C-alpha cells in the first residue's frame, strides 16, 4: 500500500470507452490521485491487478463479462484488498448492502459530474490518512464520517431531483446546446418549467446560456452544458 504522501493509484474499470476516458480525465484532475490504468472488462481488471500496484478501483458494476460485485468477490478470494468506488446507474439498495462486505467504500450514480467524483475521492483520501489507535467512540465516528458525502443541497422551491436529473441528462446529451422549448419537448414538461431547471443549472455553474439569433422577434436563450461538470 502507498503511504499517505504518495499518489493514490486508481484502476478505471469501465466498458464504455467514452465514459472510461472521461473517468480517467476526472481522476487525473484530482490532486493526490493518478490513473494506473484503464480496462474495459472484469478479465482485464484481474490481469491488471496481478501485474501492477493499485490502491483503488473505480469500478463500473455492469461489465460485458460479469457484474462488478462478482469481480470484487473474486478479487477478495484471491487475496486482493484493493478498495472500490462503485459506479452504476442502478438504484438497487440490495446491491449497495452487498457491496459493503466486499470493500466498496463509495457509490457514484451515473450520470455524475466531476465535482461529485472529486468529492468522493477527496473523502476517500482523507479516510486513508486515519491511522493509530482511536481514543474513543467519537474518533472512530469521525474517521468513518469522512467517507460519507454531505447531504444534497436543497433545491429551489418547486424543483424536484428526478426532473432535474432528466433535464441535466438531456442537456449533457445535446452537444450543440438546446433551448428551453427543446428541453421541454424532450423531457415532457412545460417550457417555463424547463427554463427554471436550466436556469438552476446556470446558477450552479453546470450550464451556460447565450442568445440564439436568426429568429424573428425576441431571440430565445440557448443553453449548453459546461464541459468537465
């Protein structure tokens, strides 16, 4: 294992090449972390761990040759004690409970932003620095608390998390940007409601807006996802 002063070596395990490249870029942007390698299947991950030092797996749970938790189980049986941050689009809490016994220290739900992963990695790094003997229950609780993300910031009145997630995904999947009208049609909400969600993304720094010219009358605002968020 590396000492706290050394960089934490991360193996990215993700079958989607585009997502794998994004995750690699995200990890490399966090001070104290370095990408030891990128693989696209459970079999590749096992081979990589046999030949290189890895401190942490950024592990997609849905791989082409098996479930990520099965990979974690196999690694534990083989004597690998690498920690795991699981990446998944599934919301099954049964899977979350199962992962706890297999060394899964964090879960990140897709789609996630750089800020979300950065927070998990920083907390993991802080947790790794805890050492020695605890003086009492409070110190044990504080050590474990470093792994827990803070509660989500409350949304403005009238906005809901699920709808915000759908608007966010729609915007991220629109490389040329979109208007509130286009977002409303895609998500199935009113234009006014769509604009409220888009403006919230602008306020939180995850989107940018600009006038869309070339139309008769008042130009409609065009919203674009901010890369790296």
